[in-house]
C-alpha cells in the first residue's frame, strides 16, 4: 500500500494529521496517507506527542515503539513503528478510505 511501507523489521506509516479536531479518530486512507484527527493543538510539539500516544493506544503498542521520522512542524508526517507484528499489519490493511 502507498500509505505504509513494510521494511521487514519495522513499518513506516505516512500520516496526515488534523489538529484541534472535535474528537480523536482514525478517519481512513486519504490518497497516500492515513488521515488522523486529534484534539491536541499544534503548539510546541504537543500534537506530535498526542498523535503518538493516540496511535499507540489504538494499535495496542508501547509509545516508545513509535518514532516521528519527519513532519515535526507540518501536517504530513512519517512514523516509524518498530513493533511490526502480524496483528498490526492486519489492522493497517483493514483500514478503509
């Protein structure tokens, strides 16, 4: 899939964040990115930390297994997920547009 890359020992996920949303949710695939709405404001890295916390909870992962690779100040981000289990891959493949 275009919005995440399976590198064998880790995954790289392309995210399009929508900060200051009314509720937290994974909205679905939008082009080549996973669209994620979060309530946190994009101030001083709070949205990035909140995004990682939210996705870790959604996917049942420890927070330290998700790392921001790029997009620290923008809406388009790339995350590295080191816990690349088969269960997580199935979850990602089941997300619809």
